């Protein structure tokens, strides 16, 4: 499986940690993999229906100025 380096805002990291602590996921890696997979499936079913590239605001995803690295 390919490795991906991902920087997330502190509030998202805290939410992921909380889900792991609550037993929703075995560990952080499983949580991130499952949440990304679910998000991509949701985007595919509700995302743009044409061939245009999605547009993102200059402030980053969800209005935060944090940098996202995939």
C-alpha cells in the first residue's frame, strides 16, 4: 500500500484521536484510511458532474488557512 504524508489541522487530529479512543477505529491509521475512503466516495457521488476541475478557496479546505499535503 502506498504511503501518504498528510498534514491536518489540530482540531481534525483531535477528532480522529477521539474516534480511536471511543473504539470507532482500531488505530489512527485505520481511522484516516476509512475517513478518506468515505469522503472520496461521498465526493464521487455528490461532486461535480462535469469535466471541470474542482475549485478551492485560497484559504484552503473548509475555510482554514492550514496547508494540506497529499
